[in-house]
């Protein structure tokens, strides 16, 4: 069975978390928004709609990625300011 991992190479401990394709799509969506517009200010609903996932799923993966230092999030009312770490890769292993 293949497993997908998100690897944050910018930290000294190299955070590695098991993830799924939803997490990968969410990260790639955020990274593309950063490339197009710089810092992101958005609601969870707008982010989840952009990726095509539920708001609760988006919240879950955003918090996991924040804990792994893949993104930073700062809340301002219903909006979040989000920045994305570029030193992230996705790896697949056969286990």
C-alpha cells in the first residue's frame, strides 16, 4: 500500500506527517494563491470551496499543516492571514 507524506525541510527536525491527497491539493492550492497574490487573506469557506472539500476538512488540514510549520495562520475575525512555507515536498512510500 502506498502512503503519502508531507515533509517540511525548513525546520531542524524536518517535520514529516502522513497525509492524503486532500492535504496535498490544499497545500498546492494555497501555494498557487501565494504565487499569484502574495499573502493570503481568506475565510475557511473560500479556501474549502477553492479546493472542493468540506470546511471541516479544510480546518483540520490547515491546523495540521500549521502545527508542522508548513503554513502560518493568523486570525482576524472570520478571516485568516496565511503564508506558505516553500521548503515542503510530498513523498510516497510503499509500505
